[in-house]
C-alpha cells in the first residue's frame, strides 16, 4: 500500500512540476506492423473513400499506437458501410482485426460471435 501511495505522489509531483514522461520508443518490428495496419486501413478506404471521408483518413494518419488504430476501426467501418454495404464493411473488418494479433491487450481483441450477416 505504501508503495502505491508513493508512486501516486511521485506522479502528481512530476505533473505539477511540468515534467512529462516520454513514451518508450517502439521496437522496429512493432512500428513496421503499425505502419502495415495503417496502410491496410487506408487501402480499404481507397481514393473514393478518402475523398468522401477525409476525417477518417486524418484519424488513421494521426493514430500513434495500436490502440488508437483499433478505435479508428469504428470510423472506418462506418465509412466502408457508406461506400459499399454493411456486409462488405463487416467482412473487411474481420480481415483487419487479424492484423492486430499480439499488438493489443487481450481484453481489447474482438470476440467471436454467433451472429450471421
């Protein structure tokens, strides 16, 4: 308990003094995988989608880690459903989700469903 309280106060003291911790640099392999995921998402959207949904393109470009890209999937799904159909968008999301294996905490990954589209 004392260790936790000490860490909380140390964190508050660092914030108050303006010190910020810098994020750890990503290993090369993880950075390459993030870029592959980003490019796959942009390829799914295509040129027509980029023209109609520039905010989705911007969100994908500005996502700095796997979690941010994971959450950007919702916007991508909505854009793909608007461009094609919900069934096509869902199929593409399944293939995209496989690219995130090992990149996210276990609780964030998609679970299998019995719903049929």
